[in-house]
C-alpha cells in the first residue's frame, strides 16, 4: 500500500522520530491505528453517566461525616 502524506504530516512524523518518541514510521502508523481503535471501542461501550447525588452516595467517603465547610480566612497583619 502506498500512502501519500501532506508535507506538514511528514514533517510531524519526522519530528516525532527524531525526538525519540517513535523509532520508525511503521511505529507511528501502528500507534495511530491503535489510538483510532481505542477511540471507537470507547464510543461503542459508553460509561453510564451518574448524576452528582448518585456519585456522592456511592463515594467511599459516604457516611464518613466529613466537615467540608470552609473556614473564613481573614489574612494576617502586615507591617508597612
């Protein structure tokens, strides 16, 4: 298979290889394909969304009676 790249794409791939992120063009292509596969799998099996109340009720800290109120901070005196 022959693939034609735009000049900026080729420049980007060369820069990635020169920086040491990848060792070859094949490795860049394999990484790109794996990324596409992973993105498609995430789309096919979406994580069920929870509302904030559900999230807090299922939290490991549920029932721990944590005090989450902020204390007033009046600053400190500064000598001028």
